[in-house]
C-alpha cells in the first residue's frame, strides 16, 4: 500500500481544492490503519499527520493510546512527535494520562538533555494533582542539572505543577530560591526564575519581600530588558507592602526612564511607578512632582507621537490606571484623550471609552457625550450582510479547507482590508458606547447633569442609533433582564428614572415617552433596520400610563397602545402596555366636571369597546402576566361599559348630568394612590419585623380541606368562583366608590410571606398599580403595619411613626440640589486648582436649580456591602475564563521559611472553598461507592440469570465491530462496557429509549423485565462516574 | 502568563496552535476564527492589540478589579508578517509592548533557522515551529528571550529541514517573512532586539 508522509498529505491537501473534506476523511482513515502497524516509523508518521490535521479541528482523541506508544519510542524524532501529539491532543478526560505518567517520569530521568526537555515541555499541558505529586520527586533534582536549558525549563515546569498541586512549592521553592540567589547562575536561568517569581508574586507578595535586595541588584545590573520589565512589575506589587522600597527604587526607575532606548521598558517603568503607588508616596515633595511630571509627560508623548498607535494604546491603559487616584493628572491630558475617542482603531477607542468614563465631570460631560453621540449617529448601523465577508472563516470551524498556496510562497504586499470611508461600527462597540453614555450621565444620581432637557434629548436620540438586538424571543422568554445587547431597556430605565426623580422635567420626559410610543412615529423614532431600541417601549409604555395626565395627546397614545402592532411586542412590554391602557383611559374618562352628554357617552362607549376588542384576544395569551392583566382589565372594562350604557345622558341644554361614578371615581382611584418614589435597593430589608407578626399560624387552617375540595370539584365550577370573586364585590363598589376594587384583596395573602413581599421591591416599577391599590385598600386596616410605608403624596393625614422616619429621611435627600452633591464640589475644587481645564460651567449653574430625588431609605443610607448582597447575590464562584489557568491554589501556601503561619493565613474564602471542595469530594465518593455496590449487585443478578459463557462470546464479537468507531469511549467498568457494546452507535442517553441490547441479548424471556431495570441503573451509574471524576 | 500562542495566515488557516490550558478542539477552532475575524478587519495603521474576542470577553467582565492582576486572559497581542498573523493571548502580568518584542524574537528565530523564512517553511515543518516556541515558552511562562539561545536550543534537537525544493517557485525572489519585516525595524544583533522599539 502506498503510504503518505506528512509532506504528501500537505501536498495532497493543496491539490484537492474543493474536495478537501473527502480527502481528509480518506487520509484519516489511512492514518487509522497506519497507526496500528508495528512499524514505528509508520506509526509516528501517521501520528504526525493526525497532529497536523488536529490543528484544523479534526479530533484525534481516539489515538491517545497510540500517542503513548510513540512517546515511548527510543528514537528522539519519534519521541518528539509523540510528545507533540500528546501536548496538542490530550485533554483533561484523556484516560491514558495515568499510563503517560510513567513515561514522563522515565524521560525526566534520561541522561540526554533533549530527551529531558520533552517531558519538561509536556508536563504543564497534561498535569493533574496526582501526577504532580508523582513526578515532583523526579523533577526536583533537575533543578541542579548541569545544562542551563534543563534548569530553566524545570523551574517553569515546577511552577505549573504548583498551580495544580501547591504542595510542590514546599520542597521546590527553597531550591529555586537558591538558584535565584546564586550570582554565578546562568543569566537565562535567572531570567526564567524571575518570570516565575513574577507570576507567583502577585498572589503572595509578602513572601517575596526577603528577596527584594537580590531582585533590586538584578534590576540595576541587568541587561535583559524582558527580565527588567518583569522585575518592575514584581516590585509594583511589593512596594505597597514595604514603603521603604520606594525610596530605593525611584532613582533606578527614573534613570531607566531617562536613558533606556527600549520603549517597552520605559513604559513599564512608568506603569510600575503608577501601579506601585509610588506617585502617591512621594506626592507633595519636589521630587514627587518631578516624577509625576516625568511620567505624565512621557505618557503624553506616547499619545501624540505620530504613527505609533501601539504607544497610544498602552498610554491609555496607563492613564486608566491613574485616573481614579489622580484625576487631575489625567484631566490635564483631556485634549489628547478625547481625540482618541474618534480614533479609527476600535481597540484605541475602547480604551479611550473606558478612560473617559473615569474622568467625566460636570464640565466635560456634555462635550464627551456629544462626541460619542456624533460618532454613533454618523456611522451607519451594521447590517447583517456586513459580516458575511468572513464567511469563509466560519467554515473552518468544522471543515478545514485546502491550503491555498498561492499566498504562501511569495511575499504579498500587505493588503489593505478597509477602505477609507468610516466603517460601520460593530454592534458590540455601539452597545458599549451607549452603555457608557448612560453610565456617565447617571453616575452619582445625575450629579454631572445640569440640563435635563438635554439628557432627555440624548436618550431619545440614543434609541435611534441603537443596534438591532439579537435573539429577542429567546432571551425574552428567559426573562433575562441583564441581557447584554438590549440597550433599549437601559435607555428606557434612564428615561423612567429621570421622569420619577426630576419632577421639573417630568412633562418633557413623558413627552419623549409619548413620542416613542406613538405608532405613526415609529419609523422616525427607531432605527430603520432591525428591532433596535425597542426595549425602550416597555418603559415608555409605563411612563405614558403612570403620568397619563401629563400627556399632550392622550387619544393618539391610546390608539397606539391599542394598535394591532402592539400584539407583536415582547410579552413583557405588552404587559406594561396593558397596564398603561386603563391608566390612560382613566385620565381620558375620569373627568367629573364635564357633563355626561350624549357625545361623551358615545365617545366613551366607543373607546371602551375598542379597549375590550383589544383585550379579548389577549386573555388567552401564552404569557401568564399578559393573560392575567388582560383578564382583569377586560372584566373592569366590561363593567365600566355596562355602567356607561346604563347611565342616561343628559340633554345638551346645559344641565349638568353626573357621569357614572365608576368612570370618574372607581377607576381613577385604582391608579391615583400615592406618588411613586425611588426606593433604595436595601430599604426593604431595613423594615423592622413587628413583634406580633406571626408567620407560623396558617392563614386558613382549612387549607388541606380546601385543596382537596378544589381537586374534586370540576374545572368549570372553579372558574365560576373566580369570576364571582371578580364581579360580585365590584358591583357593590359602584355604589360606594371610595373603596378600591377588590382584586387587591387577593394580594393580602402573599403580603404575609416575606419572600414574596421581597419581590415587590424589584418589581415595583413594573407594577405600580398593585402597590397603590394595596395602599389604598389597606390604608384603614394596616395603619400600624410597618410594611406599609406612607409616602409624601399620602393625604390620609394619619402619620405613623415609621412613615415619619421615612419622610424625614426623604426630606434630607430631596432637598439636595445639584450643587451640593459631593462629587461636584470635589471637581470644582480640583478644576479650579488646575489652569489647564476650561471652565464653562459656573455662570450657568445657579440659573437652574434641579431637584433630583434620591432613593428612599430607612435610617442611614445602606452601606454598599449589605446592599450588594440584597440586590444581586453574587455567585460565590466566578465563572472561569476560557483560557484561564487558575492559580488561586497558591494563595494559601506560604513560602516563608518560618512555617506554621501558613494555616493561619488561609483567608476566609479559602477556608470556605476548601470545605466546599471536601464536602463535594465526600459526596462524590459516597455516590461512587453507592453506584459501585449497585452495579455489583446488578451484575451478580445478571450472572444468575444468564449463562456467562454465551454472553462473553457475544460481547467479544461485538467489540471487534465497534472498535473502529469509538474505542476511546469504551468505559472502564465492565457492566457499562457491555452496555456500550450492545448499542455501539447510539449515544448513551438514547439507550434508555432504545434498549436494543435487551431484545438481542435477552434470549430468556423471563429475564427481560429485570434486565431492563438493571440497564437503566447502569446508565445512571455511567453518568455518575463521569461527574465524579 | 501566556495563555495561548496562535499563528494563522491571511485566510485564517491555522499554522500553529498552542494552548497552555486544555481546551476542547471545537472551542479552539472557534476561538481561532473569532480572533481571525477581529484581526482581519484591522488596517495596518491600527495598533497591535485586539479587543477580547467574544469567547473570552464574557468571563472577563466578572473578574474582580480589586487586585492588580488576576488569572483572566486580558490581552490579545498580534503582529502581522507578510502572510501570517502571530497572536499571543496573555494575562495582565505580561507587558503589552514586551510581547510585541517577544513575537519579533520568535519570528527572527524562525528566520534564522529557516534562512529567510516564509509561510511554506512553517507549513511543512510545523514540528520545528513547535520546537522553536517550546524553547521560548514552557507551560505559558517565558523561558528564553535571547535569540541566540533559542536558535541553539532548536538546533540541538537535530537538523532543521528545509522546505522541499520543488515547492519553491521563485528561489531568491520569494521574499520571506523576515525580509519584509526587518527592513523597517532594523535588524540588530542579540542585544539590539530590545531596543528595536
């Protein structure tokens, strides 16, 4: 048979353009054969080809055993091929890892340096704790190998060992330190050690303080720039612990800054001075001023230098690090930084964007936001077709295509990928710009905004430049409010916030909301392509409802809300719309000063008929929230329509006829309770639990009976009851309209459960009517109930002590005017001390005094820490990034010689984590044990039921069939193995559904039933094993 | 530390993939194509740092800003030589500018080993490519940045194969990566590498 070398494979690929897929499949098939041959050369070549194809995404995990075979070859070239294949293809779950351990140990002990280097390079890729423990003793002697190359690689390999097995450092660190302190050591080795120390250093800086003198010497005398950079980075983590280092470091650092020709070193010096807190430490002294001036001057130089955008980028990075601590220094560079916002390079723009968020203040907010808005407006919104240019790339995910050798040989003139015209902004950049704008404007409760009309205009404008959102339907169903690409919602929240907090611009905000809601202006208000920005409708809908009396054109708004387009809105928005409809209706119909004329009667009846027409189909909407609201208001509207048609209109001769009370009193009362004010996220928790609150006594002791009763009753009677509870009291209330609709009574029960009440805080914005209704309803009954917080808008006159506290707390906040918000004062001070910043704000400021409502709270404002865990309980474990190598294990191990302290130094987090891990491990072990026993029992049963000999024979035959397809997945446990053999092609889960094996193997009829049971169990066991490992 | 080193050509075909963590093959491919999408649309005047690709960006947001460094890859540095892109993904403990120099040394070492290296050399000798990288990075930590040492280290492992003769069309006329690159940057000796910037 003709055998292909790697060279032939690549040649072949290049000659099979268009049919690569077939060619590769064919080649892999050949490799499968070749790799099983006894000829080591053939094996190694096949492995090499597979490794090459793996680079394009072709799985070679099935060959892991063959990898091991080639690794054990005695020829260096073959061994190297084997090791490369191992590094590239071994994964966490590769089973032969256990076997590889011995090979690695053996090669580490080899007498020839290149042989030793192979396992040294491979171990970091495959190491796990048990392997680390086992190879550690072989690696440590290599630290004193005669060959510098081996020594330096060993140091690094040991570091990777320590990451998975921190105990490594106990024996290894003293030796590594010895190497570091040895001044006659090869500079390469020293540099490698410094690299490792730098990685270790930020985890446990305190352990490396004793090394500072030696490291300092290396910094001063070293001629290796890479090492110098690492040393500076290391020192930056040490200086906060040992301030005396600063004095020592400053001269060499400034010397390097002045003298070095390497820009990277210069930059890292500045960076080190910034990060190490050296600027703060020497602040105020003349020396400190010099240093600050030197650093900032150099950074500015990097920004303005022509043609090197890399320097611009890193300078922005450095500025970002100082902006929090030294806003003054950074704001002096405002001119060059703002230029970067419009840089053609998106990377630089992003950095600049991050930076300006930190340096924004009342003076420059308008300018910065203006720049960003301009950018958003002028660049076209990327249409989906824009991305198609990279279609070819996407294909590589699965199918590698043939090598295109036309490029590969000749040097191509670098071809420009972009034309000169401004490119359309990528969506994620657009989203992040909008988010930053909102963040900057809303920071410090709008502390930087002086002109709210402007802000509302900005918000409306932002809607129009929003990129279209993806996966709306999917994410909407999940109710995920934090979905990253929905900026519309964020803009809406801002609009809502402004309308609530800033009374003086409420009518403008409602105007804006109105313009967004109006269907006939949709084209104009929203971007033409996609559904960008539509998330804002949820909030705009709320605003037009809640502040319906501010509407300038309620009729068109109502028409828009009832428009058939609304039915297509996401269910969350639709629910808000449903809530807004009766609110707008009540403002249109609720006037009791106008006589009930025939025209009015006709108009109202028409309007109600339209509403009913809109609501009716929604009462069967799939979303429960929409359905519930639709049903509620449908009934209400039907009642109202009845009342309207039952009230005879007066004549047109000027006599005043009372309109129906349901329209003028009852319905408005549903929505016109107390004014809604912002509540601090933590306020709810601060409400003291009353002593007499009894959560243990069942509300209805007869619950069991009721439930069983309800079950036996038919559905229809049940439904009737529901309707009865809606309609009966309602009828009575038309006569005594001061009491609110009884639907609220249904809320009484949940009110007693703290859990569900807690939810009310989050949903307050969404369900304002519930709160107001509840308030009105309970005003009399729960005067002393602390859950009932009276607000300023309350007119009942009954002031409970609690509500007084709330009110007093509010007053304090409410009286804040914009000038007294702390950050502003701070900026004023700073800005006045700096001559570089143009000051345009002072004359305008006093002319308009904007009152911004703060959050309501009980007692002193909640501190952030307690707030955070109320509002958004953070997951204890942060999601790990894809490529991340977790080094947190190092945090708990002390490297300092005086031991015993290591245990005490365990942080709380580490302790918890450890306990958690131990608990998990115990649980997993128990589970494994349980499953093992079960499996054992099952197999015993099997042996009794069946003739072993026959079975075994069968299995063997099948195995041969299967091997070619999935030998790697053959599970280790016998019973499971059999299972896999029985249904070779199917996935494990499928077996449950299709117990083919049963029919095949179950020759004895009486065994079938029991065997089925057993099969199921083994499947579970298989899964359990997988997770336990 | 360094989390991954990638080399792919102008069409996005991988020439070297080295991940210093174990990653599913499919995810590797996705990451490569995400990065290629990012890098391919950049003009040459743009800086050599990429925004994080979507696969990496999602997780990095949750990282704690309290400490100076963390384990999350936060830096994607690349250089474009003729037909090839060289990508390094690293955490914040690496210096961005130094990584640019690092890539430069890597390419110089290849140039030295292959004498006027071009993409074809790397295709047919991808083992040597891996070996060269292995001399410079072990397990994500840089072990060597001196050109001479790297070249000696690779040569110690055996003769470096040349590209097959019949593959080369133009001989001297075919400009390699090196020829194109170093013209502008000044080809210094071992010491001069770091002052190149």
